[in-house]
C-alpha cells in the first residue's frame, strides 16, 4: 500500500479516512457506545464491572460478550490485575523511562494511544501523538482496523516535523511491532513503555481522549468516515491553536510548543 501511494503521489492517510467503518450488528453497536461513554468516565472498569453496570441499566448481557466487545474496541480496565506484568515474548518490550523525570520542555517526551470512535453504522479507531509538555497534538490518523499501519503513518508524519528525546507507549501490539519501532530507533529516539493496556502513565493522552469525546464526538453524529475525518481535523486545529488549557495556565498548546 505504501509503495502504491508513492507511485500515485497520494498520501496514505487519504485511504484510511475514505474507507468504510468497521461493522457490528445494531445491538452490539449500542452496547459499544454505552461502554465507550462509561469507560471515558471510569477507565478502571474492566469487563466484570462493565458487565454489571450494563445489567444495572437493563441490558441482558454476560461477561464473555462484554469481553469480546471491549477487545474489539481496544480497551481494558487500568486497575492492576493478575498477569498484567506478563509481556509478549514475540516482541521486545522497553523499560519505562519517565518515572521521576521532570518534563521541562517541548519535544522532550511524546506519547501515543488509540481510542474508539462510534458511528451510526459502525466504528473507527483514532491514534494520536501528543507532546507531554505542551499537550500539542503532533499528528493523528484514522483506521477501520487495529493493524499497526495507521499508527506507523501517524508516527512518520510526526517524525517528518521533528523528533522527541523519548517516545512513550503502552505495550499494545501496534507499538511493539518492528514497523513502528524502526523509525524511532533509526532516529535514535529512546523508547519507553508502560504497563500492558491503557495505563495511568499515559494520562495526557487519556485526557486528550476525554476532551475529543465530550467536546466533539458525543455532540455530533458523523454519518460517513469522511465527515468524521473532517470533524476531527477541525477539532484538532481548534485544540492546538485556540483551546485554552487550565493546566497550561490558560494558554494554547501551540503557544507553549512553539514558544
């Protein structure tokens, strides 16, 4: 796909956002939207708690079904549980480098994560790369699958601009893949990885997702992937250049990132 786009002079990202959303049946889509909203509020809810919460809302579900939907959405509870320290032996896992580190300037630490975007007839996945110091969203991409390719595309776009000292991710298979790690290692960026799953160590991206969902996705119904892409493009432009952040003393990420 990369080579075909090069020959045609196309940006690969155009293939992602013009694709069709991933599909599920209507009942599961409704459950997934409920899970997404509740998870945004309570990211420590694993499949057990999420199942009980849905039952309390009047839905007849079992844990096996909710586990499948949460896996499909790419989410899991962040609370410690047995086995969280087990690592995928098929990929190298890098140590966590940010414990006790003072973040004092832009491009010192970047981080990334993936979130789920509900649509009326399906869903998409969104990946973003954010600067820890400025909260500036450096790049982002959409995909209808959890394959690593759209994450690699977002990374390449970010690295075309500049590079960080440290790049932090979780241990998701997209971020431990050789395709994702190779551009970082080639540019001598230090790789940092936190606990498997979506962890509190990635708090700045989690806060970004909360803002994206409450300020854009939950307020609009994007019926096509192209509409969703344009909505996100406009939102990230607003987020970087106009939105005042309390944590930045009511300055914008753009003003902090570029001084």
